[in-house]
């Protein structure tokens, strides 16, 4: 009976080690994805900031217009 228990313990240990290895691999892949997404978000934030600055630069011209100078929406 002890030999059978040892074999089961060994199989259980191998199964646990296999699952740990899989989870470590999955965690590393997820970390890589998060890092890439972080870099993409930073790039998008820079683009958004540049667009906001461009829009802010264009607003003084529009703000100087009177309501009479505005085109109706259907034009």
C-alpha cells in the first residue's frame, strides 16, 4: 500500500507543478499584454493632448463670430 500512496503523491505533485507552470506562463503573457496596452494608452493620450491643443488654438477665431455670422445647421 505505501508504494501506491507514493505514486499517487508523485502524480499529485506533478499535476500541481504542471498547473503552476501553466499559471506562471499565463501571468507572463497577461503582463506583456498589459504593458503593450499601457504604451498604446500613453501614445493615445499624447495624440489627444495634441488634438486638444489644436482645437484650443482654433477656438479664438470661432469665438469672435457673432450669431448673425454663423451658418444655420442645414447649410
